[in-house]
């Protein structure tokens, strides 16, 4: 990930061909390499300005290194805190969706908190005191319930179970 300059991604310098003779000047946090000290120092000077924004958090007025490190931290946190089995259902909700961010967050929260996902690791309670670690391998949809609900909504009928 690369920090934003303004609201646009700032591309890293293209890698130098391996094995090319001559001195290389390398920026430590990005591993960008430059042939000349002038290019290197110009880029370092640009990176030291407080004009960068973290793409992940929106934090602004950072140096390039600060924004880069913040993005790395957020990426690691997401890997730890957001299990892979939630990726598909959440991406299906947000892909090409034009509703507000607040509604997308609410929809994703409902999906994650109220439904199981393939690959999700859970504890299965057997009896009163025994728990078994399990993994969801398949989800059987309740098609009949969904069909009845869509028929009611298309007819304009009340969703209440009491009519």
C-alpha cells in the first residue's frame, strides 16, 4: 500500500533492473532504489513533508513514512481481527453498492453477527458442559422461508406473523 498525496495514490519508483552495475540509493521504508543521489534526496525530501494521508484511516498531515507505517499497522490489525471467512459475504454486500457508508456498515454487521459463514470456526455445545471446536463447511439456505417472505413483500402484505 502506498499513502495518498492529496486524494490520489502516489506511485512508488519503478524497481531498478537486478544486477545493474553502479551505486544504488534506497529508501528504507519503501525499498525504492534510485541510481543517483539527486533523485534519492528529492524523493526523501518529498517524503519528509507533512502532506501525506493514510489510505486506510484517513489520517492526514503525516510524513510518507508515518502514513506508510500506519497503513501497515491497519493491514496487520485487519488480518488479526477480521477473519477470512467474512471476506466473501462482506464483499458481496459492498460490491457496486451505492447506499451510504453507514448503511453498508450496518448491513455488514448484521451479516457477520447473525449468520454463519463457510469456513467460520465455532464452538459447538454438546450437552451442558462439553464444547467441540468445529468449522462451518456448508450452509443450507431456508429456501421455503425466503420464498414466502418475498411473496408477501411483492403482494404488499404486512410482514407481521399475525394478520
